[in-house]
């Protein structure tokens, strides 16, 4: 059974840092690209960052330069290092497994349960 | 970048009724690579449909997807109590804003 379990969320002050983790099991983690999606309270879904393979990282404009996505295939884990946090980063952060269509774009076939990040003084 | 616009924002229906949700893209979606997700309160999104019309594993056949180009539809043939939720469409890194299906 595929499982994705996020951790690391919490309350942090504006300008602070936080590192999210996503522990994967039930599949060959190294064979799949992964990404982070967030959802602000009462709002919709927003793509944050993707890691394609091990070396290609992509970021939304809203987090570029502040967030860093990474993975450790030996630990079956995905990470999101979040620096210079702002109030507008407050959201539930989900990790999700990427499934590519033949053309190269994708859908998300498994999601974690999410971890809440609250940025407030 | 494609913008996905979902309508209506809220759909009020009774159990047993048919639900028709729309997702319109600002430009043609390549190869109809559009997905639909269901999200219940306090839960993560769940994949329902990919490639516009293929049901994901374990999804009941009352859920169906259709459409091509810029216009896509998610249909729930007969609403069950557990189907009242928010539904999102997605292409590449873009999500629609969601349609809430609520009990009338």
C-alpha cells in the first residue's frame, strides 16, 4: 500500500524557517518524481515545488528563492526547506506522488494527509 | 500558463441526483491531460479521473469524466452521501478553484 506521511509543520514567526518531511512507503520511491502542494485555510490547491528525478527542481514564483525541495532516496524521504517565511505561506502542505502521462505532464496519484504550517507573530 | 475555471462554485443537490461539474481551460489542454480530484473536509485530495476520462483505481463507476480541448466535465451519475465534497480539476501545475457539492 502506498503511503505518504508528512511531518515538520508547526507555528513559526515571520522570517523564520521550517523543514517539512514526507516519508514514503509501499513503492519504489527512487523511481517517482514528487511534489509539494499547499492549501491555505479555506482556499484551493496551489502547486509549490516539484522534484523530477533527483536533479531537476521547480518552484512556483511565490516561493522561488525561499524554498528548497530535496529528496533522500536511501531514506525514502522528500523534504521542503522553507526559509524567510511569510504570513501568506500559512497553509496545509501536502506531498504527492507524480504520475507522468506519455507527453511529460502529470497527475498526482497519491497524496499524504498534510502538515499545517502557521506563520504568525 | 493555462488557467482552469470551474463552475459552478457551489452545487446544491440531493442524494440520488446527478451532478455535472465543469472545468474550462483558457487554452487547449494537450492530449486532454486533465485530472479531477475529490477533497472531503479535513482530508487530502483523492485522484478520481485522469486523462479526462480514465477512472483511478478503486473509483466507483458513478464517477465519469468527459470533454476535450478546453471544456471538460465531471459527472456523478447518482450522488451518494459520501460524494458531498469539493472537486478540483488539474492540468500540469495548475488547479481549478474548486466546485463544492453540498447537500440541498
